[in-house]
C-alpha cells in the first residue's frame, strides 16, 4: 500500500496506527457510510470538517461521524463573527484533499485544528488516511500531537 501524507507524518513521529480499507462509492462519501462499510463503531469514526470565517481564516474540526459542528460554539472557539463550511470547490485547493478523503493530518498548510473532546472517551478513533477508502486507527492524544490540535467541545 502506498503511504499517504498522513501516514508519513505519523511514521516520522513514531506514532502507532493501523490502516483500515473499505470500498467506497461516489454517492456515499460521508463518514457514517464509511463507518458502516468498514464495519467500524460509528462513535469512533471521526470526520474532518473544514470551515472559514468572515476574515478568510481557515479552521479544521475533527468530530464523530454522526455529529455536526455547532456554529455558535465554532464562532466562540475561533473568535469569529461568522464561520461556515468552505465551498466544496475550494477543499482540494486549500487542503490537498478531496471530499471523502480529507484527513486532519498532512494538509497543504497547517490550519488551527480542533478535535471534539468526545474523542477522549475512546481508546482509539478512526480518521481519514487522506484518500477515499482509507481510515487510520489512532489514539486521540496521538492525533492531537501529530496535528497540533486542541481538544474542545464544539458539537
């Protein structure tokens, strides 16, 4: 298997992870479908959401598949007056990733990153490995260390 940027970052930091692959299709690129298809516990599969505020600052949120980012909490957390999802046509240019394969690790540029504090209830969580059909099993604290993320309540 070819190493992704996310995997290379984890390797460089000597962080343990496991690779889980699954079949994906263009109609179902969401994390809940990935969880179901890969046979992984839904509460342990975390999706990556990229948002931008009215000052054009970009923020990354990593949260459980079934949850949504609270805009009110995201504004408070980032000190933003307004914040919203980035347009899908901007995702690859900003992050280097496509929808359904966006990892909180290895983006083109480092953006302030937040992991939902619910992750701390789990021994391991699964995040996108940087391509569709690839999840990485990782300890939450290792994800925070590798991504420079902070834990926060934003759901």
